[in-house]
C-alpha cells in the first residue's frame, strides 16, 4: 500500500499476513494455481497448460479458493 496513514498501512499488513497464512493451509497445487493467477497474473489458459488441467477446472479451483479465502478473512475479523 502507498498509503501514508499508519492505520491503513497496519490494516494492509494484517491482510497480507492473513492471506499468507491462509495460503499455507491449502494443498500445494491450489497454492500454486492461486499464486500463478493473482501474484504472477498468468492467464487461465497458461495455468491450465502448466498443470495439465482444463480452463474450466482452473476456474473452479480459483473460485473455490477465493470462497475459502473470504470465509477465512471473515473468521479472522478482517472482512
């Protein structure tokens, strides 16, 4: 975050830490697919080819992972 407000910076750091902790709870393949998409900004097609999956399978994995992440962030009081 480029924010100069200390409270916003702390919130961003807490969120980043929570996402990192959440990712460690996932199976390795789900971690890698999530990181490829949202950290490395790879296309669905590229990810599908890399993991020998269909585009639809990658989309389903990402949707389920985002839903799990949302529930985790709610549980941690960050959403």
